[in-house]
C-alpha cells in the first residue's frame, strides 16, 4: 500500500492498546520542547490505562520504507498503568507515555515498524480555530468495539460533525462535542478535520486540502432514567447498556493542547523542563 495522501496517512497514526480490562486506541505525537530536544509520545485516555497491570501495543511491520500490511509486532508492557503520566488536572482525561523505551526495545530486537506521527504543525492555531465554522465534518480513527482489519491490521475510520464550536470551551472545560457514534474501543481516538481537494470556508469555497488535528475522544453522553443527561467514560470492554441508561451519539473530545500540557508537565517532573 502506498501511503501518500493525507487520508491514507491517518490510518497509520494509531496504535491498538489491549489490556486485561479491554481495548482502547492510542496514537503517536511528536513534541519538541527545547533546542535539540524532541521526542515521540503515545497518547490515550487516563481511563483506558487506569487499574491495569499489563498492556500490549500492536505495531505494523515495515520493510524500512512501506508498511507490511498483515504483519505486526506486539509489544507487551508490565506495570502498565504506572508507565503512563496523566494530565495534572484530574478532570482532563489525557495520559501520555514516552515512546523511546518501546522504540529501544524494537531496535534491540532488530524489528522495523511503520507509523506516522502527529506534529504540532497540524494543530490549529488560535486564529485557525476562530476561522473554523461552527459545524465542521470530522473523522476519528480507532478500534470501535475492538474492530480492525484482521487481515491487514489497520484501524477503522469513523465520521461525524462538531456538535459545539471547536473554538469555544464547552462548559468552561478544554473540550468540545462531536455528533458521532462512539463505541467501546474508541477511547483515545484522534479526531481530525480532513478535507481533500476543497472545503467550505467562512469566506466561501477554498480549492485546497487541509488536515487539522483537533483532539482526543474521551467520553459519551448518557440519557438517564430520571430524564437527565450526563457524560461518562467510554467503556474499554464490550458491555451491555441497561435500558434505563442509554448511550446517545454525542461524544466529548479533549482539545489537542491538553496533550502537550500533559507532556510538558511530565518533562518538568523528570527535570527536562525548568
């Protein structure tokens, strides 16, 4: 498979996470914090790794240039929860994992793996956020209900729309809502705007492509028996939804900047940032 277009590249940013609790989605980001200092980090939700003892990351194999579809390496990790660093705000459902130990293990085994990373270049600036329309089409990549291409080991893309403006902090939190069907296994899925060829702009039609990384799927809204609504973590395992508690197609997305807040808090803790 050639990995050339923006849409094709999105299928290679995620890593399937499996624990004794169930399944979740992780993805890889690049962060440069000082001159000459940069690194790769895995990102998911706190609730995906909370209470876990053992975890497994699935990576696609590579011939050194292109992905080898249908061939993967599984990296098992013990003391799983302890290896993740959660965002310092307990209400922000973001956890990060320095990828260098995993890459060192891969290199020591002389394995070659294929993945793409999300860089800060595709995170919208404040001006770009304000330029977004109130309703935008979004895609998110992951493993809903554990579904993936069992032959090629590729994730699944889903589509939705922004249900609240991305430029606004919903309920004074660093989140926005999307109208989309989100299921167990989708926790930790990266959310993008991916327009190929053209897209609508406040000023009209723009003949160009754009890919913007907006944030991370975290939780969904439930309709309760008493007629109230609330959001709760997306289960990592397949569960039966009780009739009096109905999951509705509204999901919470933590904004992209919360990831880098978590990374920089980690770097401060280990003395990389003053």
